[in-house]
């Protein structure tokens, strides 16, 4: 709902006839004192600002109404929650590796270079000959082994 500004610029013949009789319903702005002209100017500015704010409030009310109708969460938000909820800590294989390490048993270590996975299994043999043995198994099935003699360090 806008506020309409008074128009003091134009007059009808009927309005001019009334002024001739001393009835001033629609005075001519340019014929008024400077103070009245300034007051009229400020009234028009005020009406412009009020109308501007009425438009902004109506726009904000539309946005509020749209926001009020929203319910729930987006599909992306739901998927992120499901993915996060599905996390269970470490895998069984990781738990087994930790257990074996705590028990002093050697475990395989895997590495991946140029789309080839290599599983490296170290073992230590203590006896007549103390050795450090490595078995390397590639994802292609190829197996390599090597052994190093261990000498006592003093």
C-alpha cells in the first residue's frame, strides 16, 4: 500500500473557480512562500522513503514466508549424515595388525606404486643363523624373497 503524494502543480478550472471564491483546495506550489515550498518538498521526500520501505518490507515478508515453508534437510545433507554415521573406526584388518604387533608377530605391509600392489612380509629367524627374511608378493602373483644375516652388535 503506497502513500500518494499531493499534486500542487496542476489545477482544474473548478479548482481555480473555488480559489476565486476564497476556497483553496489545491494551491499552486510556486505561488507559496519558501517555507511552504520547502515543507512540501520534505513531505514528498518522506513519502518516497515510506513507499521505498513499504516495498522492502513486502519483499522481506515474501522471503520470510518462503523460509517458513521449508521443512527437513536437503538430499546432500542427508547423504553426508549417512556417510558420517557409517564410519566405524578402524577395519578388522587394521585391528588384527595392531594385535599382532602388540604380540610381537611381524605383519605384512602393502604399498602401491604405478598400479602394482606389493605386499611385504618381514620375518626374523633366531637360531644357528639369525636372519631377517622378506617375502614380497606383487598383485600380479609374482613372489620375491630375500634374506639378510643378522650379526650381534656390541
